[in-house]
C-alpha cells in the first residue's frame, strides 16, 4: 500500500529478544508486502476499499505501529535492565525493598495517557463506520445456510425482487444495506476489504452496510465456525458501475423458459427429477428451496461457496463428487450415467 | 495474646486450651511424633486416602501437565494438516474434534489445574500452615478434576469427541445440528469439572483468611497468594454461569427444553452471554496466579524484593474486577448497539492499565536488582516480553471496529497463545525449575534448562508470531484447510515449523525433569537463597510442613537480617525455631483474617477415603446421566450420599479449640 508506514520496517538494533522482535516486524512487512502483489484476497490490513473499512484500516496501522513500538521499548528496557553494568557486590546482599516506585508511576502514567487517546480514537472510528454517510438505496437480505449464502434483492415492487446465491453485486460508490439472517446455525458475514464482520444469528436480523469505492471483486468468507463445511463457505462481492449493476439486475430478473424438446429438454427433465427438490429455476417447475437458486447459474464466477471456479468441467465434477469436495454438505454426490451427465450439462449450460 | 471478637462468646471450658510454645530441633521426639501423626500410610491405601496438600498439589501438576502434552499433540497434528494448502491428513470432522479438544484440554484441563497444583502445594508452605483449610475437600477437588478430565475424553477414541469448539455456540451445539453424544460429554463434563473448581476455590479463599502463620498480616502475603485468591473469588462468581449454561444446554438436548431453541423463542445469544460472562473472568483466573509466580520468584533472582508490592497486589485485584466488565469484547460482532460496544471496548482497553503496573514493577525489580541468570529467571524474563506482545495485540482487539476485522481470524489465535502460553506456560515451566528442588529435593540441570528455554522461546515466537500475519491476511480460525489462492501458504508453513520447535523445547524440559529426578544435585532447604517461608523447610518438606508454627514479621522472612532497610536494627524478626508446637493430633493454628492473630487451634482431619469415593460416585453419577442409565444414576446418588454422611459424621477429635494463653 502506498501509505504504508516506512517506520514499520525499521527498529532499533537491540540484541536477543529485541532483535527477534525487530526481525518479526520486518517479516511482517515483507510478508504483507508480498501479499500486495495480487495475493491474499482477504488482506484488509493493507487493502480496504470502502468507507466502512478504510477508517478501520488506518486505526489498524496506528495500533499496530504503536504496539510494535511499545514492544520494542519494553524489550529494550528489559534487556538493559538485565545487562546494565552494576558495581560488584556480595551475592548475599539483598537490595532494599523501598524504591523503584517511580518506574510504576511513570510507566503506568504514560500507558494510561496513550490508552485514553486510543479509546477516544477507536470510538471515533467506531462512530464513523457504524453508519453509512447517506441512507442506502439498495437493501438486500443475506441468509446463511450450511454452507452457502442466499442473497435476496429487495424492491418495493415484488416483480423486481430476485434471489441469487454466493455472489453479491453492488454499484460502486453507493452504500448498500444488508439484513443478515441465518437459516440454521450462527454464521458471520465478512468481506474484509469492505467491512468488518457481523454474525448471522438465528432468530435475529442483524444489519450492516457495505460500500465499495472501486470497481472490483471482493472476496468474502464465513468467519464464525459453523460446522465441517465452515472452511468452504465463501462468497464474492462484485462492485461495478451503476450501469453494469443495472444490467446485471435486469439479467437476474429474467426467468428461464426451457426449450420444449431435444436433449436440452431431456436435461431439464432430469433436473426436475433429481435436482428440483432443492433448487429453484425461476420460470420452470423447479422450485426447491433447500439449495441455491440456479436461475442464472452461469452468471456466477464460482461454485459451491467459492470452492470451485464455475467452469462446465468443475460444475459436473461438483455435481458428481460434491461430498468429496465438501464433506457433510447437503448436496449429495449424484450418480449419473454418461448420457445423463451430458444432457444435464447441456441443460445447465443454458442457465446464463 | 489478642483474641478476636469472634471468640467473645460463652464457650465450653473443655475447648479452651493453652497450646504448647517452644522449639522442635531437628531429630527431636517432637518431630518424630509429628511425622507419626501427619504421614500418609504407605501403599495404595495411603495413595487413595491422602489429604496432604503437597501430594495433591503434585498430582494436580503432573495430571495437568499430562493434559498439556495431550493438547499439544493435538495441536501438532493440526499444524501438520495446516502446513500447506489443501492437505488431507484430517477430515473436517476430525479437525473439528481436534481443535475443540485442544481448546478444552488446554483451557480447562491444563491452565487452571496446573496453577491449582502450584497453589495447593505452595500455599500452606508460603503461609506457614500445616495444610489447607479443608484437606478432604482438597482431595475431592483433585479426584473430580481427574475424573472430569477422563470423562471429557471418553468419547474421543470413538470419534465422537466434542466438536463445536470450546465456546460451543448454540444452535450448532444444540440437538438439531449435533446429534451424537459429542456435546453431551462436553456439557456434563463441564458441570462436573465446575464442581471441582468451585470446591477448590472455596478452599483457597478460606485458607487465606484463616490459615496464615501468626504475624503474616494481609499485607505480607506473597503475590502468588493474591493471584490465586483473586482467581478463586472470580471462579466462585463465574463458574455458576458456565455450569448453568451447560446444564441448560443438556436439558435442551435431552429433555426438549427450549432455552436455546430458536423455533420456540429460545435465544442463541443467551448462550454467548452466559459463556463469556464466565469465559472472560476465567482467562484472568488462569493468568493471575501465574503472574503471581513471577512476582514471587523473580525477586529471588534479582536479589531484591519486588518493587511496588502493594501496587502489584492491588493491580491483581483491579484486573479481575475490570475482568468482569469486558465479556462483550468476545461478542463485538453479534450486532449489539454501538453504545454498548463502546463501553465494553473502552473497558477492555482500560484493563491493560493494571497490567502495565505489573510489567513496570517487574522491569524495575530487574533494573534495580542484580539479576542472576538461572533458568527460572530466563523463563520469567521471557514471560515479560511475551506478556507485553500479547497485551498489545489485546489492546488492538479491544478497539471495536478493528476487532470486527481481527475477530475470529488467526490474529486472535496469535493473541491468545501469546497470552496463555506466554503468561501461563512460561511462568509455569519457570516455576517448576524454581520449586523443583522443593518438590523433590534435587536441582534441575542448568545446562539442559537453558537449552530448554532458548528452544522453547525461539520455537514459540517462530510458531506464533506469523499467526498475527495470517490473521491480517484474513485467515479465519477453525478452517481445516485453505486454498493456495488465499496467500496463506508461507505463514502457515513457518508456524508449523515453529510449533514443532516449541514442542522440542518442551521435550527437552521433560528430559531434564526425568534426568534431574534421578541424578540432580541435592538441593538443601534453600538452594536459591530465597525469602519466603517454604524455603525454611527441608526439601522436600516433611508431612507436617513446619514442626513449630513460624511467626512472621515481614514479607521476606528469610532476608530480614540482610535487607538494606533504613531502620533495620530495631525491627521485629520472624521466628522459625520457636512457636506453637501443636502436637496433639493433626493441628494447626487458625488466625484472624486481616492481622493474622492466633485465635483457634484448628483440628485437621486424618487421611480419608471419603473424598475419593465421593468423587468416584459423583463422576459415575454423571456417567449414568450421559448413558441414560437412570437407575444406575440413582444408585450412585445414594452411594454418594452415604459417602458424604460418613464424611460429615461428627468426630469429637475435630472439634475446634480456642487458643488461649501464651503467644509471641
């Protein structure tokens, strides 16, 4: 990051523990630096891109810098205390008990002042990020399931509401209000580069807001342990221009009309038979609600809660070996003949 | 001599007794007599029936350390799984069980019990008493701890161990999403363990206020005692919350109650409150006594008393007091209103002020003293820097908005390991090096000791520091694997290597223990030239601790003649050679709570099987509950009740006597 504090890299060349810490700090810098090169999609510490996360990032830098400084100072004091030269004395002699209190007064006094400042600063940041600068025009409901995300776009007109999964689209530069619910256990919604995390608690509706100031794809992840699939409960937020967002919404509103005959229809029949108990495809008879809405499956970048890229091969691999990819998931590993595979793949390829 | 107000009541003259006052030179008949009275019978009878606090303390330490090793092995297996991306050593379910049992083992079965072990062994020796206030309760506390530990592991070999994390959030741990016996084992085990902790805590509180040697006024007790006292009082207030929470969960799971059942208006958030109202005070309970170990033992190696005794003692209590006001900082992400979060965030920052007091007191003690670089000193000095690193990362997480990012990432894992390993394990290992001669009569090897410190210290930092970075790179906790595209490969590999290095350091320490037990140099009563009462006894101490009850005149009884005090000449001196003899059965002196003036002759119970059997029947009762063997459960309740009746049966020999007559 451009504004990364150069002071971070330096450190007094203290021996022993101090050097170790200095080393650790340098490695912090290098490793997070490496991550700058397009790695670590969740690296909020150096890359925060919205008003709900950027003040927190600066707070993080101040606190991290201060923490490193305090640790170095204490290490230095400790090492000096141990190694400083003393007049030779009989080891049987015991120092007097009184004295030294000035250390406590000064040390605790300085600590208290710094902490008081930090309390004020962190509360200011809290106030800053707790609420959006303007009232959000877009509201969507995110429901956590074991282990995927249902996304509902609200609209005053019911015809303009739609449901998707694991991929949230937002217009750049606008705050978006999220209502967070859970269908089963507690999850936590976290798009590190846009905002901190908030739990999805069954029986409650939590609210949070996000805003992306730059177009791009922001990875998100469930951060509250929710069972064996917890590691594979990712999602993405796609921030795009207002126009693109508009277009995307219109696309998502479109329903599917399966072609009446041919191999695509055979695939559709197979879908109704084997998949529709859990999955919805709007405009068709498939109206299951246990799994993700697949109406516009191919518009999404990733599959299975971010686990796989959304390619035709990965899709069929997921369908036939879901339990291997994501053990314990409600998606079974489907047993399909070669012909069934090909007609299903053909039908699914029409869901764009 | 003064008699406190509590004795100003009509009493039976038979209970008035003038205790003998005198000397008991080593090798005298008095010592032989005391040995006969206090020594535990040999063989399995004594093994099951002993109520000697030293034996119980060592059992606590050994058992807790075994649990540390088990938890450590679990951690190493997880570190192998996480060493690289997409590894498949463990299934997700195995990983869930491992990290849950790792947390449960370390936090509940190691961290507090090991400190209870130190305190059990040391308190009567530090306080100049012959035993804890309730020796049989002490034995009961240990047996239940042991049985509860075994209980929580019974389902592990079956692949049905607790699997919802040590925090065990509902509804994931509830009957719908967790159908096996996994969570029932955890819930019942925790209620059982809570009984052990509670009776242990009661024992510490009463012991402090009733069992100090004459003259050990409240401002002369060692800091370890303050630490354990504070932790014990906190436990008495905090344990009910967790026992209740787990009991309600068990009812939900087995009897269909709806405390946490969302479908019937139960509240999952209630669990989080109950858990953390307990959980946060608990984390202070498992560090304050360890900080006390350092405050007491570090001065020995600095050749001067601790700087700011009063400040450190008050800071200990202040930490605990504020520690009850910060539980919400585990719940910043639950959607509570910002005002509430502000208050708890601010309190969580303020709590580091008393810690600063202690840190500067330790540094000043080293600075103003003349440090002797023995192994225990290295562990204590290493502890100070780890404490500061863990404390600063704690301040970072106390900032609410930043915690919304850091929470549930590896940054927290790094923080809590710096705090718990840094503040608990390092002082504990240092403490073992320090008191090993007292425990066994032999010194531990310095050469191996220094190796063990440097390998542990290096391994610890190589292992856990990169976890901060993993957290800043967004790695969530409790994921059993990760993809290479997340950019966490490097930090995880370093962490895994470091964790094995740390484990090697622990192994070197264990080798040192084994070698030193057999071949260590003989220690003598006071090998470190330390200041406190435990070093006036032989190493290991006799069963009765003190042949005569010492009289204490300062915080540093063994340094009094050498302290460079301004008005040192006319000060009173502690007396270890002349005092109450108390040889008519198991006896020790009871003193007043603040001024430690002798008020009663406490008749102490003999060894007894009742604690073992009470603990056994109680644990079997819980096993019955787990297995739904209701008639077995009822049978165990009756057996336990009978054991308690035998335990409580009035014994004439245990009637307490008023100490009247001569005194110091």
